C-alpha cells in the first residue's frame, strides 16, 4: 500500500468554468477542494484567448494571489464549432494569443481538437486535419508550448488508430494527447480500450463520467457512477506511472457544446464531483507506481 495518496492536491486540477462563470467563483471552488491547479477555458463567458490585455492581467494577478498553477488553456482550436474548412487564420491567431498568455501564466499546455468534417472525403479530411495540426505544432514549438489533442471532436477524436497516425505524421514533441475518460460515452466508442492503445502519448487527463439513457441521450454522473470505466482508466494510468495532472470536467451543469453555462448550484456539483474523484483515487492507491519518466517526457 502506498504511504502517500496517488494524486496529491498539487496534481489535481479543474476546468474552472465548470464550477462558476466568474473567476472568483472558479477559484473559490478549487479552494474548497484544496487543489492546487486550474485549467482555464472561459472567464465571465469570454474564451480566455479573447480576453483583452487589461482583463487578462487582472485574471493572472488573481490566480497568482490565490496560489494556484495554471496547467492548461483549453482552446477552441479545431473544436466542434470549427470544421476543417473554416478559416485557418482564426486558429493561428488564437494560438498566438494563447502563447502570450501561457508565458505570463507559466503554462505550457494548450488543448486542441482535430476539426470536424465538412462534406469532404475521408482522405481529404485526414490530409487537411493532419496538415493543420502539424502547422500548429510547429508554431507551438517555436513558442515553447505543447499542444494536447483531445479524444473529442474532429478527425482523430474517436479512433485510436487516427490519434496514433496524427502523432506519428506530425512527428513533433510539441504534440501530445489529452485523454478524457468520459468522451467515449457520448461519442460511441470504448474509451478504456482507446487509452490502452494511446497511453504512451498521453500527457494530460480530463475526468468525467456518463451514461447513455434509454432514449439515446447522454447523462453525466459523478465519477465512478457512469459507464465510462473511470476507475479502470485511472488504475491503468496509476499502474503505468502517469506523471501528469488529472483535471476535473464533470459536465454536471456546464456543457459548452450544448450551450449550458454555470448556474448558482454549479460550484456545489463541481465540488461533489471532486470529492468523489478523491475517493476513487483513494481506493486505487495500492496500484500507484513510481513515475517512470519526468512529466511531459512520455513518448
């Protein structure tokens, strides 16, 4: 049995706008959990890359004063709202803005996806998506950043073979994978099986859980209560010495792709999901292994 928790508080984070619309509420929710890190997506409903200079400086000061690290900026690059035919300049401009913000926040990870299709053949869709991610990775490398491709929307979002092809063909240390435990349920694939195949390339993890209801819709649950095999995924990560962060994205009240934003009770739901995650991890403590390689160096 491990003497220490497998994921101490400084390695637990949360996507802040899942808890509250405003930054103060986001920081307060993490303070309630006693966790040490924040993943930024929006503040007051504004995507982090769209914050003006004064607003961003205020955000950076508040986070620093709260004693929190920022582990990742969750971008809109290649996401469900930006098909592979959308203007690429929008993504390049967003990455440039995020690079400046990452430097100020001492953050090196930016979450991306790999572009939904827009009536192209599969080979053309693949070629365009890989080309775009490759050019983004080159730009990220020059800025000292690492892009994290999430198993979500886009060409490589729901298939391990495509994720591996994307990493292989881009062939850059500035591209790694972000694994979300809960995305397999809404997107209709076996997330645990996917993790087994792509594990060596995973540098960051989102935690959520979900079930598919009898009417075919998706309902999100506390970690461990759904069908996403959250505990199995976390056990596999622990057994293989995963060195990154676990970032909570429970989707219990906030689902940007459905137009649902934080409400008055979002923070309580977020904290409840965080406490459940802690309990799941406590049960998995016997399976934790020493980290095999330094953080960010997994190949």
